C-alpha cells in the first residue's frame, strides 16, 4: 500500500499567538479543527490552551488570527463566544480588533508551509 494518509495539525497559543510544535495525526483519527488543547508554550513559559488549525478545513491559521485579534480568548484560554458567533458579530460591525499578530509572522508561517 502507499503512504499512510496523515494530516498535519498546527497549534497556536491562545495567549500570545505563538506557534507550537505541529502534530501529525492519522487521517480519520484527527480531532476537529479549532478545538483547544493544553500544550506547553515556550514563549509564555507555561501550559496554555492552543487552538488546533488545519489547512483546507473550516478552521485554519487565518481563522485563529481572527479570534486572536478580536480577543476571543479569555486568560484561561477559553472562547468568549463561539467562532461562528464572532464571525457574524464581525460581519455586523459589532466586534472590534484589539490585538494584532504581526504580518512578518504570518509571512514567515506561510513560508514555512511552502518549505515543507
Ligand atoms: Zn504563549
């Protein structure tokens, strides 16, 4: 048989936006994109919730970026509101951007994706 079908998940810290180590999961055994997982963040120096992002799903890095920038995560790393609700608030002009993840960072991440 051919190569095993694996899916790469990326994890981003809900507190600082730092990218954690990626995790490879066998297709079919993966968790739902966007789910929150406790991982050690090197930048924060402690365990924090990380959001799981997967390319070609309904929750990718661009989605995490929106949640992060609109401050949708509490200090405990939980969502203040569901992502879908946040999106409709943004569409209706009821949400405000409060932080930014630098552009250099998303450029770098895009580059990392192209390199692999
Ligand atoms: Zn962090």
